[in-house]
DNA sequence: TTGTAGGCGTTATCAT
DNA sequence: ATGATAACGCCTACAA
């Protein structure tokens, strides 16, 4: 009557011991009559085993925490779906610790994890402060990091190579006939901000071009819009004819800013994003973007985690997902755009059978 | 050495009893010397109280579950951020149960909640099956539902009125000079699908217009694109000049489909979405949309929950958030578009000072 | 096959 | 102010 029924009451009702109840419920051997009585009592009382008791005894909660800096960024939702995919069937629940943009939050969260809320942690941090790394290593549960980490850190890691991703984008823009390529970066004190900046600089050096770098103050759409207004203030002579944005949200912001200023994409400005989020192909014009396999990285992270839980002693691994350029409308080659200057409003399918098709979903791997 | 330190080891190290350790850690009175010794031992051993033990004793986990059908839909991310906002400071963690699109998942999740994983549940279900409602009511923890529920269900509810939202959108399209208004709906067996359909039918009746209804098979971008191809197959004479989509994702799909078919938005086709997700203002053209206050609903849900936890006995409440039309470019009035037919590519700011501005962020409440 | 009993880590009562 | 001890709900040797 008072509160939920416990195993004791079930045992009493069934006229057996609590051990028998537990056994029946966990599929251990028991006489069929005992099983009957226990099951009857269970449905009778509406008994549901309490997770906490079990967790305390077994020492595991069957919860996996997933921590990111910004759930508002679709790339993390996709990553999370990947994690869910990879976890499905393992009987675990997902504990999502999003935390706003406060950088101390992630650290606080990691610390709170050492209270045993979760059996494991998958984390994709924007910044890798020494404190964070130390906290992760000290955690009493398995940790998988999605992102770049120092080489010698004893953790399982899922990486991609966003530096190479930027280089892919740069080469593609060169091939599509652009020469004044600018880079809109997010905060350079983040791991992706740093890697992508390096990629851009390397690409520029290789091409013998001086690429302009614009700093946005976040990886958000709004930051991208603000960054665009910086571009607009550049004298027309030096104004870029192409932009690589450090992620899709920035790219969306740039495209919106450009549209508001009356600039035509891709005719006057080519744009390439990074992450290939679900909205990249939906925008008009659709956004060319470098996929970093967010969903796959999530799935792999889950797999690494399950492997480690199964065999805690195995050596730490680093898995890699290669970046993949997905060419869409926003970076259509100039040669394809030239023939029909008078009809800009038509769908921008290039009439010229050039290397890169601007059709929605073609992709090119490198 | 073996595993994490427990309160027993701390007590031994400090030379006091476990009761004293517990007291010090929970801020009960203790002699200052005792406090010193305990704190020293704690830092010394790196002791962190184990959540499971505490939960078992206290009977509460400090976890709140948030369940939705599709985390891929940004409206739910926003709702979740609202929940987080509202929960912050309460010391609770958020357990996000997303579950793919399998409708049985939500039910399974709700059942699993009765295992005591969480102290409370906030749920925003697409479909309200009798089984689900029954399971929710039977749950031994407080439940707040975001969405429509039967009137007499003994639960706290946060509602909006998406039926009225559709009517807002319809009226706005009439004012912007459209007459052949179609409605792209999601599955009609969902609560929003049903309410929005009713709203459309009511609006059509009031206007004396026969509105065409197109069924999409989901609330997704892809479903919206497919729905658009149905529209394209309509004979030119009866083809709509405006579309209300049952949510933003469908609207994005429609706009993408329309763009691929060479239709111009808003000149040839006006589009209005529902939810006013973060990408509505970013798209080109930016999407007019009816905001249902997802973030605010999340915040309110959290508040209702905290109130109920504080005082379990209080009567159940239903809070309402009014829909709010946000007018943007995708539904610019025809009169504003007419004057300059030769320059369609310029930003679509209307030259005519009409009722509804098409500037990005203006909103009109009703 | 079944029951008894101990323990997982914590908090809280009740003596001292 | 402090310590011994009993729960909390469950699982699992071990003994019968």
C-alpha cells in the first residue's frame, strides 16, 4: 500500500524467499511452479525491480553519459544519434549532459561523473584544457573522447582530420575557379578552431595565395553573420570570391549575411562549410560541406566503449574517420555559371558537364 | 588501492566514525577538529560520495528524464534547453531519452522509468495512445506533459494552441494576397497533425476557400520534399500560391522542393512554417513561421515539475503558451513584390510600407 | 531447487 | 558531538 512494492513483498505474496524471486526474475533455474507463483505475485502487485538497489549491488548503473558543449549545434545531435545507434542493444541508457556554453560546465560535469552516475562517458569537448584532460584520465569509469587529444593520453579516442578537411575544401574552391579565398574561423582556442586554421594556412601556402582570415566569436550562425559584415567592410578590390567556414553554422550565417547584402551565392561568392549537417543539403543554395562523419564517429565511440567495458585491460585505441567533401550548389564552378548570365533566377544546375556536379547529393572522397 | 574509496576508508583514515564523515560532508554540526580531519582524509584519498548509495538510502536519484520522439528535430533541442534552464539550480541532471522514430520506444521508456532511474519525467509525445496515457498516469514519479492530452488526465500539462497557430498563418497569407492556400500536414494520427489540420480546415471555412491538403509521411525535411512533388503534379490552374507546413522541417522540405523545380519563393509561392526553429530566420528566403514557444514551454514544464516535487499534493495545472506569428521573407505580400519584376534577385525587402514587414525578425502577436 | 544471510555505500536514528 | 547500528532494495554465495 505504501509506495512501491519491493522484492520482499513479492516473496511474501508468492510464499517463497526473496532469493527465489530474484532468481526467477533474472532467468536462473527454478521449479516451474515457483516461477508461476512468482510471476503471479509480480503482476499482482505490479512489482518492478528498483534500479538503484540493483546498481548498488552490481556496481554499475547501465547509464552512459554523453557530454558536449552545445546541443544547439545539429552536428552534436547527429553524433548523439550515432552513439545511440552504437549503444542500442547493450541495454544502456543515454545521459545527455549538454550544458550551455559555459566552459566550466563540462569540467563540473566530468567531476560529477565520478559520483558514479554513469558507467562510462563519451565526450566531445571543444577545448582541451589540461584540467579537463586530467579530470578525464582520473575518472573511475571508461572514457571515450571524440576529438583531438594529446597523443599520449591514455584514453580511447575517435578522431577525424579537420585540418585535411579544410585543405579539401580549399582545393575544391581553386578547381571551381576561385582565387580570393577567405576563411571564417571560430574561436582559435578550441581544438577545431586551431586545426582548421592550420589547414587553411597550409592550403594557402601550397597554393601560393594569401588567404584572409576572419575571426568569428563562436561556432554559431549569429557569429557567422557578424563575420560576414567584416568581409563587407573590405575594399571591393580585395573582397573574397569564396569563403570556407569553420563549420556549417558559421557558413549559414555567412550565407545569410551575404544574401542580406545582396551578394549572390555561388555566382559572386562561393561558400563551403564543415560538418555536413542535415541542413546543408536543404539550404538554398544548398551548402557544399566537408563531412566529418559525426554520426559515424558517435557510433564508433560507442563501440570503443562497449569493447572497453567488456575487456577493461585492452590497450587504448584511436580510430579515425576521414573527411569527405560533399559538393553542392554553393560552390558551383564559375565556368558552369558563366554561359547564362541573364537568367540568374533559374535553378543553378550547371549546363556545362564540369568536374564537380552541383546536384544535391554528389560527394567526392579524398 | 582497489577501486574507489568508500566512506568507511575515509572514516578509518580520519580516525572517526562513518557517521561523522557523513555529517561533515552534509554540513551537519561537528566539532571543527573533526571537520578538519575528515576533510583532510577526503582530499587525501580522493573520496567522492557514491551517488547510488545515496540514492538507495534517500530514495531519489536527482535525475529528470526528458523524452521526445525525435531529437533530430531542432524544436525539441530548443525545448530541452528550456527544460535545462528551468531546472538549473535545482541540482538535477537531465536524462535525455530520445529514441528514434519507433513509436513503441517511448512507451518502453516510460515503463523503464518505473524502475526508478529518474525522479521525474518531462515528456512531449507526438502520439497520445491510451497505453501511453495509462502508463504515464501509473508512473510512481511526477510527470509533466508538453502537448495536448485528454482534459481529465491527472497530470501537469504545458500546452500551446497550434490549431490557432495555423489560423494565424492562414489569415496572414490572405492578407499577403494569396488565395490558393495549401496545407502540408504531417501524420494526422499525431496530436499536432490533428490539431493543425483542424485549424486549417476551420480557417478555410471561415475564408470561404477550398484549401488543398497534402499528406506528408512524417514531420521531416524529406517528407516535405516528397510532399512538394505531389503539389507539382497538380494542374497549373489549381496549383497553390501558398503553403502552410505543419512544422518548419516540412516547410524547409517544401522550399527545397520548390527551389529545385524552379519556383520562386515568395514571388510564386509563399511558405509559412510552424515552430519557428532557429533555422527559420537563417534560410534564404527566411521562413515565416508560427512560434509555439518551445523553449518557454520547456522552462514552464521544469517549473511545474519543481513545484510538484516541492508540494506533491497540489492540484494539477495546465499552463498555456500562445502561438505567435513571426513574419519573414517567405511570405512577403504580393503587392510589395510587384513593383520591380525585373530585379528578382535583390534582397526581398518590400518597397511598399505594408502591414507586414518582411524584415528578418519582426513578429506579430495575436 | 530453495532459503538464509551478508553486503554493496550511504544516511539517519539512538544511545552515549 | 560522536559512534554503533539499522535500514534502503537488490543479488548471490553458501548451506540445506
